[in-house]
């Protein structure tokens, strides 16, 4: 499933691209979003904070119409100090919003990764694969 927690970890694997200019993949032509209930786990949410690229997450969430995340990310050096309200908002954005149909596009090479039935097609032609 294409949840924002997954999308926040993806970058374009094309041989024409390199990090950081191949990240984050942008959402485009999103035709269907689904809201999926996911049980809130405070410990998991505090643990995932250090792995989140905050500005990329805010950008992706905004592309999907969600502007609930604050401009400034939480202090990952003190995950225990992050408010429960922010963790619950983050939980919703990361785990409950699912892109069912649409596209993700590389900001560098503009390769389109189609999403159909919540599954992204990240396959590349042989000549596009980085070796």
C-alpha cells in the first residue's frame, strides 16, 4: 500500500538519478485516496520520528490535501517530549491515508511510477536500472 510512511522512504532508483535530488517522489494525478483505520501505537510513533524526512512529509501530505502537520518538525533528540496530539496527527498522516490510484513522479528525471489498487509499480526497464 502507498501510505505516506512508505512514500517518505522511497527515492527514484533510476540510474539517471542520485540522492538527494531523486527524493521525495511527488504525488500527481491522484484519483483515489482511502482512509484506513490503523491502531495508534505511541511507542511506534515515537520510534519512527528519527526516520521521517519532515519537510518531504509535509510536502507530500499537502499534495494530498492534508495541511495538519506543523511547519517545524518535532525534536527527534527528545522523542519523549513530543506531544501526544502531534503523534496522533502524525499517525493519521503516515498510516491512515492510502493512495489507491495515482502516480508518484521523480523530481529529477520525472519518471512516473503508477499506483493502481494501492500498489506502486516501481519496476524500471533494464536500461534504467542503476548498477
